[in-house]
């Protein structure tokens, strides 16, 4: 995660909001980083569906384990 974002709050502030249960903050993290994570996952996944599952599980894990 990057420390600052030109288009809004820094990622660190969003993660603090996620810890507090803010779903909109999670949505912003997904918007910012989901595409790059999916591109990375496509590099080692068996296909698009598996890559999408990796991305979903990654962000779900962030939500569950943010504290």
C-alpha cells in the first residue's frame, strides 16, 4: 500500500477506517488496488476465475483481519 494518494485519503487512513468497520473505506481500497492485484493474480492463477477468487479472498481477509 502506498502512504499517500493524490485522489483522497492515504491508504493508511483507509485501513484505520476498515478496522473500525467502515465498508466504504474497504470499497475505496478495492477500487485503488483491485486491478493491480488481479493483474498480479492472473500471472500465476489458472485462469480469470481463479484470479478473481484470489482478489476476493485477499480483500475479504483484509476485512476480517484488519484489527
